C-alpha cells in the first residue's frame, strides 16, 4: 500500500483520538460489559449487547487509526522550501476571478479535509488545480457547474 500524505496537525489529532480510545473509552466499555454480565442472563441482556457493540466499534476505530498512522507520510510544510509554489500542506489565499470573493484553503490529506474549516483534500478538484502553481498564477478549477478561475494571492507554509 502506498503512503498517504498527512499534515503534522492531522497526525497529532489522530494520535490524540487513539490515546482517548485506549485510555478512556476502552476501559469504560470493559467496565460496562463486566457490570452487565453481573446482571445474569446474557441472551436477553440489552445492556450487555449494547456494551459489546460499543466495544466492537472502539476496537475497529483503534485498528483504523493505527492503520492510517502506519500508512501516513507525515509532511511538515513549515520545514519545506517550496519557493512560493503551492504544495501539500500549504495554505493558499485565493480570489475568484468572476465574483471577486476571497477565500483561504489549506491543502490536506483526505482524512483531514473539512471544508467548513477551510481544509480541502489533496484529491479535490480545486487542490489539483492549485498544486504546482505559485503566487500571481490563475488556477482553472474544473467544477461541476463549469470552469472557475482563481487567482493565487498568497501561499503560506504554516
């Protein structure tokens, strides 16, 4: 399996979630299973089945996070000299050529993407149009509603 790009912040967020799952949620659900077992007949014990289902979810999420971290290529954009080019992890200030609307996006890995927080996936059409360009360039984004042009106002590596 090939490595998947991830920002330092994205990797840290996954590590924090993993730590919480292992140290807080897993012990809590194990305790709930033990308590439900103490109530007797397991066949008709809804608390037991709910706790086991929760345990299954937690163990699955732990395995998923471990896999993502193992396959991640963690990129610290602040330590890369990209000479003003848009690269993975860069934060880009854009102006829509048609509407004049200004927007700022950070290009992140697929698992980190959150449009409301202005973090877009490396595989999104806008990120693909921006990669390799530099300040002052016009990027043409192939959008479902037609091509949109954005001027790259500034590129930050933070």
